[in-house]
C-alpha cells in the first residue's frame, strides 16, 4: 500500500461521474414519485370520506341450466 491514493484514469473518472449523476437523478425521480403517490393517496382518501357510501348490488347466482 502506498502513501498516496491511486489516481483514477480519465475513463474511470468519467464513468464514476456518470454513475454518480445517474444515481442522483434516479434518487430525485424516486422521491418525486413517492411524494406524488402520497399526495394522490391523501386526495383519494379525502374524496372517499366526503362521498356518500354507494350500496353495492347483491351478486345474483347464475341460473342453472334446464334439465
């Protein structure tokens, strides 16, 4: 082991920078997506609490074929 940190080559430096930026972009997109999901979920729950309960029609059994 040397005393100094090994200097990455030009290609390694560019690759590292590209990877870092790509991870940052993906992280920002994920944060925006989860914030949007939470906002939409809260809006849906608020809308559902204001809406009157709609009774569902009872499910009818299919008629058996004539024998």
